[in-house]
């Protein structure tokens, strides 16, 4: 007898796979997948535009699981609809090097668009993706050729809405009128600690209406047809993103745990599993799916047809607009324009000739002025500090709700949301996004920076006002531990340039790092350019790019007779140069090493590191915590600051905290005498 596959049976298949996966792993979150299964069927079988055979097809809709702890929901959907995710992969849920990790990870599981789990960031990524779609569509679409046109769907829960970052991003989504963003809120009233009414009593409808969103519901999240209608209605919006409030029962189907916090984050147990199967009328064993259900949910044929139609349209676009097609293709592939390296070379040569003394925040803007016009994909912004971070470049227009052709974004005071949104832009493709604020506020952005590193995204973070050199604003704004803490994040390049040439190198490296985010740190105060020949500056810039550090000034006694090494970054490099003058006058052969990117330097082999640092006694100089430098100086000295700063003019602070030539010379002489 042929099995009749109903939408409800599809939803129960998702529930069964979710609870089986969690049970086998003895770890995970079955409640959300069981509660959102009906919503998932409505979206994935009736609306989502995708092709399981080609997860990266440019014309696809984007699906983001912001409440990423419910990852088994997504894995079940991917498996059932025909992605390269087998039943054995589902059995390996949460196991070593499996394709089904505890939370969704981009580039690990086919069909996963972003890495989620830290609640709130998924919806921010979705805002970024929707923004990128809107901007690329405005730039490249032509009448009859919507080559960029997709919806961004996001599932999210109470936790995402409680996280402050969701407020930051969703407020902007309304302002930007991102009408092709559709969020579906799993309103089940339960979190880990119990009934959320005791700590989350927001009026979600009013909240999102105040942001400028279209709000639908509450809708019965277990009524598949009602959810289908709600999604169809959301797609009609022309000027607002949509929030669909879906009322659900967490862990639906579990007789003893549904609707309780007990089902949120632990396996049901064999006894409850058996009762749940009985409650759902699910007669198949663990990880067993009937062939008829596989056939009914297989989206490969429909996906192939959609992709073929899209490809035919793109071919027509290519024939009529060959230059636009070539440019869009290049940008979506993440390739830099031809000749970009020549722009970098020319910019470094110009900086070498000018040798200007400026703040490195200004040097960063000069780099942008030189490079951004050659990069139409550059999309930058600031958290209400444009005039301080200097993130706008000559001729750039601002992004506004009535013009998506602008390339400078006013994010407002939203550091975390800004950073998570730009990660979504990077994930979508077509742009190289960067954002900026003061370095001390990088703490607000930190988890988004970490996620960019984890996801291997070309996301660039500019932080200015980098030390006690900030001056009178005092310790609340003076960064001490921030540079060191950012360097602790794996797969992240942290640049602290000392002059205009190094600033260009930092930007060039960040733009070229297709699989790694970068941080660029700038000073508030001017930094004296170390005078040397233009040829030396160009050569040093090349070394900085390749090695992260270079010999700025050699010992007068020669490279084979270095008696002391002074190593520094950023605004402390000129201080090292001045100290070298005194030491050399005393007859001490002193080498100065500028190390704008310790992360790149750390990738060098021992011989390459030794060639730069030698075995001579070393003094490291940086206006931040000292501990990170001892791996380089060993038994040497570190001139740094291990306390918070003070409110005073910068000149006073440098002296009071011991950033003086005299202190460096004294430290060096002590080492040499030993």
C-alpha cells in the first residue's frame, strides 16, 4: 500500500529526526525543532527558492537559523530535501569532524548560509544579507532582468529578541526598508529557565511596528496552511521587512515535556521517545524515513528547474549588458579588479615620497582615498563617529533608504549590530564591508569579530583612538587591553600601522585576505614619519605585507653586530627611533623593528623570525598591556601599561606612564649590561 504523504507527516519526520539525533548524541536541543517543524514545512516546501544540488546558486533565497541551538531542524530539512547530507551524517550529530556540528556552521554543512548559535547574531546577519541584496539589485538589475532578487528568511526565538543586538539591527532594517527580509518568531513562551513572561514581557508587535516593520500574527505555528498564507502575505510587502509571530508549543509531540523548559536542551530519553512516537503516530524506527516521504520532500528537480530558468535569464542579461554581467560575476566570486595591485603600489610610492606626519586614523582615510575608488565593492561605515574615524572617502555617497547606491553607511551608535550586519553583507557577497568605532568600543563588537574569524569572512574592522594617546576623555575611552585581546582571536589579522605607508599596507592586506577578517587600528594623535629614502619605504612596505614586521632602522655597526633590538607598533615606533639615536650615540648598535601585524609575523618560521629580531636583548614598546610581548623579548623588557589610564592631556599621560626615551634607554642598558 502506497503511503499518503501529508504536510503533517513531513513535519513529524522533522520531529523524529531531531529527537533521534539528539538522543543518539545524548546532547542537543530537541524542543525548538519539534516546535518549529510545521513552520519549516510551510516555508521549505511552498516558498523557499533553492536547489539542493547547488547550495551556492546565486539566485537562491537565503535561510538563516538565528536560534542555532535548534540545528537539528535545519539538518533534517537539508537531508529530507536532497542536500548532500546523509542519514549517517545525521547520526553523527555533534561528533568529531561531522557535517552536523552542534550549531550550524557555514562551509561545514552544505546549505548552511551562516554560523549561528550566539543568539541575536543570526538575525543581524540576515539584515546584512537583505541589505546586500537590496544594494546589488539597485546597482545591477535592469528592466526584465532581476539578476539579483531573493528573499532572506530568518527563524528566531525569544533569546534572539532578548539580546540587545537584535534591537540594533532590526531598527536599521526598518529604516532601510528591507522589504525582502522575512523573520519568523518562534513565540513558544519558554526558555531554559522556564516561562519567559517572568523576564521577557515585551510587546513584540508594537516593538517591531515602531521599527517600521510589517507585523503579521500571532499565527498558529502548527497550522501549516496558516503559516503558508502568512509567508505569502509577507512577500507582498514593498517597503517594510516583515515579522511573523508564530505561536508554538516547544517540544510539540512529547506527552510529558512539551511546553516545558525540560525539552529545550536535553535528550528526551528512550521512554519519552517511545511515547512521543506514539503521540505523533510515527511508526518508523530511529533515523528511518519512508521512501514515499523522501520522494515527496525531494526539492532537487524543482530546484534544478528554478536554477535553469534563472540561468536562461542571466544569459539574456549577459548578452544585453556584458559589462554589468562581468562586473557582477567578478564581485560575487570575490575577485579583486584587475590592476588593483598597481593601485596599491602607486599609493605606497606616493606615501613614500610625501612621508607625511599624520594620525594613523588620517593615514587610514588617505589609504581609502587611494584604494576605494578602484574598489566599487567597498562598503564602509561608522557607528556615529564618521568625523572621528574618518571612514568616508572623497566622492563617496551615503547609503539612504531612497538610494541604495551609496557606499558609506551611517550605522548610528550600534557597534555590535553594525559588526554583525557587515558579517551578513560579507557572507552574501558582492561587497567588501568595513565598519568603524573607537577601539575601546571594540568590546561591544567582539563576538561579531570572533564570528567573522570563525566563518573566515573578509570583514574589516577599523578602530581608532587606540591608546592613552586619546588624552582627556580618560580611562573609559583609553584602550589598554584591547589590542592584545583582539590578537588572541584565531584567524584574525590585527594591524597597528605607524605611518601612511603601513596604513596602505594594512588596507591592502585586509582587502586581499579573502578568507580572514582584519582589524586596522588608528591613532588619534599625529605620528612622526620616520625619514628614510623613498626606496626604503617601498621596500619596508613590501616586507610589512609579507612578514608583518621589518627592520626599520639597522644598527650602525651592521646587521651582524646588533647589540639591542627595539620593537614597537603604531605611535610608539617614533619613540623607539628616538631612543635608538641615544643608544647609538652611546655606542650601542641598535636595531629598530616595526611590527604592524604580529599575527602575520607569528606565521613565520623560526629562522625568519630570528632574522628580524636576532638573538640580541630586546625591548618591546607598546601602549597597552605588557604580557603579550614576552614571547618575543623572553628575558627582555616591555615598556607598556598594565593599569587603566587617566584623564589628562596626551603629552602628560605619555610622560606619567613612562613612555619616554629615557625609560627605554635605561631598560636597554640594563639588558645589555647583564
